[in-house]
């Protein structure tokens, strides 16, 4: 069973790496108005191009009319 967390609308993001020299991921932190992180997303470097392509696809569907283009939000 998945636990549903309260909605958080990030004020800004921080993108970088972590201190682990073996980590091969980009770290994205969702920040509140006080620049405190509330959530983190890690993207494996080997899959980054796939994620970028997916983001572009969602962006294109939004620009072309969200609800009519198969978006679920």
C-alpha cells in the first residue's frame, strides 16, 4: 500500500551531486520558500537522456492542449 503525502508545491529547485564519489546520479531537491529541501529525486546518469525525452513529451502534450492529449492531470 502506498502512503499518500501532502501536496508540496516547490518554490525552487537545487540540482547537483552528492558527496559519494561512486554515485552516478543527478540529485534534484525540491525547496520551500526558505530554501529548505522537502523532497529529492535522483536521476541515474545512464538514464538521463530518457528522462529528458519523457519530460519533453509531457511538455509538448501540455502545450498542445493537456486534457485532449492523454495527460492524467
